[in-house]
C-alpha cells in the first residue's frame, strides 16, 4: 500500500484491523466510576460516525482540484482513517444504545444538521469546519499523551481506543488545513471565524447529549446539578482538562499558523513503536504508551 509522509516526517497509516474488545465487560462508568467523565467522552463518541462522514465529504469536495500527488495520497489516507474511526465508534456506540441512550436519534439529528449545513453554506465553510475540528481533536490528543494523569483511571480498552484515535488524528492533522489553504484558497478570516463557530457549536452538542445520558441514567435534577458542577470544574477549572490546551488552541488564530508547528511527537512515536512491537494489538500499545508517559 502506497503511503506518503507528512511535513512531520511520519506516514498517515490507515490501521483497519484494530480491536478493542468493545463487546467485553466494560462498565457503564468506565472512567474511574465517574458519571460525568465517562458520559462526556461517550457523548463525543456518538457524534463521531456522522461527523467523520461529514469530514470526508467536505475534503472530497476539493479532491478533483488537488494537483499535488503527495496531498492527493494524504487525502486518500485521511479518508480511510476517518472511515475506520467511524466504524469503531459505531461499535462503541452500540453499547450506549443498549444502555438506553438514543444513539439512533442522535445520529439521525446529527446527519440532518450536518446535511443542512452542507446545503446552505459554501464548500469552503464546511472545509474550514473540518480543519477546525481536526485541530481541536489533535490538540486534545497531544494533551492526552503529554498528561498521563488524564486517563489514569479509565478502562484500558476505552483508553486504548481514544489513544489510537488520537494517534491517527495527529498523523493527519494538517490534511484538511492544507486543502483549505492551498486548494480552496480560503483566507484568514474564513479560517478564524469558522474556528470560533466550531468552538461554540461542538461543545454545545456534546453537552446536550451528555444531558440526555444523565437523564437516561436516572439521576434526579439535583443530582445532575451536582454532577455538572463537578464535571465543568474538571473540564474548565484551573487544573482542568482544557486549560493546558489554550495556548495550542489560540495558536490557530495566528495568521501564519500551520498544524505541524504545534505539538510534541515523542509520545506518538512511543505508541507507534509499541503498536508494531505488539503485532498490531492496539490495547497493548495503548497500555505501553501510557505506562511510558507516566
């Protein structure tokens, strides 16, 4: 299989045989028994299958205009990786459906919303959405690698799934951006403005889904209020999940920004070697990479 390397020197590798034992005995609250932390990542997972299809479509809009053979191959590998992410998260989401979460409704509404955006907005806007979302997911992935405490209490199988997803987000983090800048010829204000829009809409949708999940789980209004208070402090507090990401996030608004200017690759390299050493066992690779970061 032909592969190209990114500006980082690393290939974009579509890994199609990953298995995380998602049909196993994974607890409902797989993140240290914490309802908010578990459901926050669960809520993101429900958006991925339709979101990945949307990203593929938005990049494909410009596929015939790409003349650089390296970028052409990167786009193909990007699409294959995103399609695989959607399939794995679909399997994960089947667990949520069995718990009473209306994943079918969430996916149908997501598909309708994203389809409507593609109908109403120019292709450059939706491609800029894709580039913005790719930046957000890649900086989260870098953070997970750089801060081993983040997933210390998570079930190893789900942790491995998000680490694998993060690895591939890092590998292709510049593809949509390069198509946006070099093929779509979108300007700075499109890039920056759409990032602001995405930065509001993405967490809003995650929180609405998280609210539904906590209701499904049977928590009363006051119980949910306490869960939200603790959870939002975990996300946005001084020592929260997102504060260390702010510098990486704000870098996107620099006029001369490019995704390969940002993010260390040491932990990524550790996972890549562990994955090869373990014969493509993504759970073992995730455990090794995480232990090495601790």
